[in-house]
C-alpha cells in the first residue's frame, strides 16, 4: 500500500533536499507534488489529496498555519508534519488545534525526519487496514441481516412490511424484485440417511454454484429457503426478463449435470413473472411459485418425512430444532404443524416410538437394559427405566420377564 506526499516550503534548497535526500520510494511514499507557497499548495492539494504533507510555517502570502486551517475546513485529512525555524509556543498550540502530527524545528535532522515518516507511514497503513476491516465487517453484518430478513419473509415467519403505493413512473425499478425458485425434487427421500455434515456439505456445494452464476448480476440475493430449495431474488431493472430467463436456463443446465449422476433428484425452476417490493407480497409470490412446482412436498409429506427422519434417529439426542432445521423451517412452525397433523407433540411422539422400540428389543433380544436404553436415545439406565415404567407401568426387567412367561405359555399351548 503506497502512500502519497506533498512538500511545501518557500526555500528552494530545502524543498529540493526534502525531495531528494529522503528515501521516499523505500518508505513506500510517492511525492505527488511540491509547492513554494500556501496558495500554490491549495490548488495542488485539491487535485492530488496527499496522505502526508511536509509544510513550512513561515511562507509569504499564506503561511503554513493558514494553509492548514483552510485544508481542515475543506475536509482534507492528510497527516501534517510542520517544519519551522521558530520555536514559539503559539505555533505549537495552533498546530495542535489543527491536528498536526509532528512539529519539527530547522535545521532539519534528515535521519530523525526519516524515522518519523516511517512511523507515520506505519500508523496510516494500520489505521486504513483497521478501517477497511471494520467496513467489511459492517457490510457482512448488513448483508446477514438483510439475508435473514428476506429468508424469514419467504418462509412466512415475518409479517410483510407495508410498501407505499406509488405509480410506475415514480417508483425506481431497483425497488422491485423478481423471484426465481430452485427446487431439488426428491431431495427429502434421497437424503434420508445422510448425516448432518452430509446435508450441510451438499447444500454448501449447490449454494456455491448458484452464487457463482448470480454474483455477476448486481443486486441479486440467494437464500436457502428450505432444505433442497433456494430462492433467488433479482432486481427488476431494465431488461430483467431476459436476465432472469438466461439465469434460469444456466441454473437448469448446471444443476441437471450434477443431478444426472443420481436419478433420485431432479431440478425444477420456477421463474415468477411479477416483480414486487422486497417487503411487500414477497411471501405471496413465493407461495405462488411453490404451487406451480407440483412436485414440491405438501405439508403432509413434510411431516411424513419428519417422522421417518425421527424414526431413524431414535438413538440420537434428537431435538425439535434439529428436525425443523432438517426440514428448513422454524422450530415454532414445525411444532405447530406436527401437533396439528400427527395429533401429539414432538416429545410425545419420540417417547412413544422409543418405548415401542425398547419393548421390541426387550422381547426379541438378549441385550442388556443399558444397551437397549442407549439404542433408544437414553444414555442413563436409571432415566430410561423411569420413562419405561411410566409408559408401560412396569420396569424393563419386569416387561422382559412377563414376555418370556407369555411366550412359554404360548409354546406349551401349541404343543
């Protein structure tokens, strides 16, 4: 990162010495101008806006302090090192008021000045790097908030904000967006046996592909609305129809090539034809696109898939958040759907399934009670026995014994 500097001094020998003696290139500084008066410097600063200025105080027409005052009033933020042959407190106090970095007396010790310039260069670079880092963090945070807001709108988890009614002549086209829905048909059944890492890796791969195809389109946004489904928002600027259609074709071709290796999944793309405000009717347009995707699982199919997922993970410490995340919906929405379609709560369903499995293992295997508890999601035998007793009104050992007796009696009757 090279910096720029300007030298201002009415004494030509000093001006030349400053320009030639100091190792500017080695310090990472480029001299973009010199001036022999404050007035001349003002004109040149307006053109080159240097990072550093070495400036004499006593100059004809306009001295260094007046020059600095005007520069600060104009918003110039360059770091200034003042050079003077006069050691007066008033000069120093004025220099402090105008945020001057250094105050050096003549005759100039060039070695000392070089050291101070090197220190100043490091400070400027570090300050800029910090500022740039903070700017990037701010942008990332803004993007994250915006992305989260859009995702919640599409999922219907947040109320749409009112969008002022304006005529098409007064409403900037950039204020409207069009939705492209990308659906991986067959994803839920195909991914049933995947681990959480496999799910994440697959979605990251598809997201990277979609990002690569859309990042050249200004103002585009991608959100993983639900598992196996992405929403792409494009600004409805001039010619958006052609842009959206070309993008949809590119996505179709690219994902078809990936899904071709596995016929269990196919890509389906729905391109909406109604641009809307970002916070106005976007949920409605999303649902409209979903209806056009006839193969998109219904809520009943979601719950069926959730139950299958839960049934195959009885030995895990499975929670509502994990299953809801697997479906790509909020945990509160999942709880509401599950209760209304299954008739019991998530916990009641999991407990019932675990107890059924535990009873089957007790009656058909010689596994220890501890092992059966672990196989059905209970790491502590005592807690497993407590839940089992509450469900069957007997201990696991009693259940096993009663089943053995019942089996023996049935065998005797058959003989």
